[in-house]
């Protein structure tokens, strides 16, 4: 009896081992909810400490809530509740539109914008093609427009020659490829460095001190586009970001750069 039982167990195991393995198709990424969001972006220029183009956001929800920033770190959702939790309270306010006038109120300040063909402006401009200080409406990009390879880079420095503090630099560079089959690959490398070589007489020692650190990471996963919300998922982590091709900002031609929240990506 025991022998027959053992033979039955062995037979069943052989059947299980010989059965074909069924691979379940990947579950589609769930779509994010935009909640009726209207999004705008404006460009401004600062000259200190270096010439820099700044991107200013305006996010309006149907309930009258307004936000004037976007998350600077990855978030699993992009909606009003998440923005309330993530952004500084000074960037959370209210809006009301009456005809061609948009009234914005934030803690301690208010702003009135006027409708122009290009977008919303606080002050009239003689240059009808001017893009600076104009809030352009963000239109959803096509999926085709986002396909392919993108690159990003950033660099921040502090300190100066002969200064009383070390020269410090921090930066990053990234690569992103969005494929038509719904997959993506991404790679990022960041670094920080510091040196006392710039300090001159401000630093007295046996020699200049230098320090540097690097960090790199890569990811492979899936992506989907819903309106202007880009969802990516890799290694079980989901991120939803505002995605758009930069609106017109020069009558000389439109740069085909992509923004993911406040990160600028180039071809």
C-alpha cells in the first residue's frame, strides 16, 4: 500500500514538472486621475549667480484650489491631495476667473492675470511675441512626441576664487528612452565635489584638500501617458509626473524639449 502511494506521489510530481509553464501577461499600468487640472507654465530669467531660465508653474483645479509649484521629488500620484501634502503652504492658494481676468490669492500675496492670445500675463507688453512672464497653457503631448531618447543635466556650484569657503559643486546627468511597446530604460549619475584650491590665503594647511563622490543607478520598466500625466513603474515603484513639450517661447522657433515636472530634457 505504501509503495503504491509513493508511486502515485512520484507520478503526480512528474505531471506537474512536465506541465507547460504559463506566463501571465503584464498587467497594464492603472491610469492616473488628473481631476480636471488646468496647467500653465511661464519662463523668467535670473542673472545671479549666473544666467538662468526659470520655469514657473500654475496648477488650477475645478474646486478653486491653485498651486504655483510642482513636486521636486518622485510622487506616486499627481492630484490636489498629493500637492497639498507635498508643496510648501505658501504655494497653495485659490483662483477665480471672471471673463478675461484671473485672480490668484496665496498666503500673504495676490496676483491678477489678464488673458492674451498666447496665455495669461500680469502686465501688458508691447512685444506680442514675448514669452517671458506669460503663463502658457500646457497642452497634453502626443505619445508619439515623447518616444525616443532624452538627456538631462544639471550643475550647481558655490564658492569663489580667494573666498573663505571651499568650492563646492553638485550635478547630475540622466538618460531616458521611451519605447513604443510601453517599456522604458533610464540611467542617472550624480556627483558632488569640494576643493580648497580656490581659497588661497583663506586656507592655511599642508596642501589643498579635495573630496568627490559619485552615485549611479539604472532602471527598466513600463510607462503610459494619460493627458499630460506620465506614469512610470520600475522595480515595483510607481511615479506620476507632469509631462509636456515646452510651449512656444520664441518667435524664432519652438524648442522640442520635454519637461517632466520641473526637469528639462533634451533630444
